[in-house]
C-alpha cells in the first residue's frame, strides 16, 4: 500500500470534532486574556495547534507496531528525561517541571511520558495475551507506571502524576484483571490513602490545603478556597445563555484565576451559559465515542490497548478538570484537553490522536 493512500481511512469526523473544539479554545483564550498581560496567548495557541496537526499527521504514517516494538527504549528515554528535569529543569512557581530549550521554548517531559506509558502498557499486556494475570504481572504493571509517577510527584506535579493512573487502570481492565484482584487492590488503596491522609506525610502542605478547601471552601474564602469560590460564581452567573463573549465580569474583572488554563471551562460557562457548557460536554462525548469506536475496530490487541489508553487519559482529564471547576473535585492543575492553553498539553493530545489515526488507518491489516 502506498504510504499516502491510507489517508482515505483517516478519521476525518474525529478530526473535525477536534478542530471545532480547538477553535472554541482559541476564541475563549482570546476573550479570557483580553485585558491582561497574557493578551496574545490565543496566537500562541494557534501555533501550538498547527504544530500539533503536523505531528499528528507525521506519527500517523509510522506503523504503530513499530512504536510498540521500541516501547522499552522509549520508556527508558522517558525516565531519563524526567531525571533531566530534576538535574537541569527550570523552576517556576515552586515547581521544577520544564526544561528550557532556549528561545522562550520550554519542554515538559511529564506530558510526553503519558504517551510513552500508553504504548508501553500496550507492549506489556500484549506479551501477556492468552493467559490470566498473576499478582506478579500486576506488580510489574504497577512498577512500570509507579516509577515515572514517583519522579513527577517529586517535581512536584500531582496533577500530571494522577493522569498516569488511567493508563494503568485501562491496561489492567483490558488485560483481564479478575474481580477478586480488583477488590483487593481497591481495599489496599483505600487503606493506604486513609493512612496517608491521617498522617499528612505523603502530601505537600499546599496539597493538603487544596483538599481541605475542596471539602469546605468557606473556611478560607480569600485564601485556599478563593479559586473554587470564584469558579462557582463564574459558572453560576452565566445563567442559561451566558453574558456574551468578552462580557464575563468574573473573567474580565480578573477575579477568576488563570481563566485561560485550569479554569477555562468556568470562563466559557460565564460567557456562554449553561447551553454553552452543555455544548462543550456534548463535543467531548462525541469525541470519546468516536475514539472508542476506533478501539473496537482495531485489527489487534495492541491497537485496542493504545486507543483505549488515550481514551482513559483524556476522559480522566475532562472529568477531573470540570469536576474541579464546579466544586466536585479538589484543585489539581490538570488542564482541560483541547481547551486549556499550553503547548505541552496540546502537543501530547495531538500526538495521541495521531496514534489513534495510525491504528484506524491499519484496521484492515492483519
């Protein structure tokens, strides 16, 4: 098959939905930064999107089986990149998460490691196909995810570290974990989580404060509870139809914190109301359903693992970010896929979608 002939099997509907979401993102970023020192970030977002599009098409040309074959090497390089952050990373707002590449360009290795882990889980469970998961297999899967999670938590970046867990969960589920094993793991995590919370030794002080402010934001409305309160005010003030583009008082008045990244959904709801918020959720639903359909049509197990790994990560980010915005989850700094401003997040998403397209284009190949 000529390498370009398979583009007729490209998922153009999925791409259309993604581009529609991206356009809404650019428009909202422009509105949210209109009267701030971040004005012009919408132009940067367009640049990120264009680069992401190019990378998506390029990675779709590489047979995903080759990516699975080199997964152990990519995993090793991913770990080295996380170590490099610790050694030569740039510290911003108390966190060392980026490597300065010069020219104002910063690379966040923890984002691309998500993609590496998705492919690595596909490689690992492909090797276990045909037999029941043992506790040793489960322990190895936890180790593959746990090591990079440890390095990311040390940055510290709890939000990104948490996005690695859906990759593990999807891998174990598709790999055939048994109900009894699941029950044991859930109980174990509940005990560990409760112990960590009671001791207060496993979380940073600011992370404990975020959880406390989530439980009761009124205890410190001008401090740790400020973000959640302002987000709820912005969402609620939008009403049914919203206040209109560039008309959001919480957003334009600089009351809503970072409305172009973590709280972009709150800014969008203030300006476009309940109807606009439901529209965004509907778009995400259609994107997820299209991704799942591609997983069902994959020609083999690694392809299905990869696509469902992408689904797991994106769905987790959507649920946590929107849950955070409406006060149902603690503030974690997890961006909203395809909406939040940020080069690393955009590039990861488009690279992940490129591998999904890769799997789809080869769905008829045995």
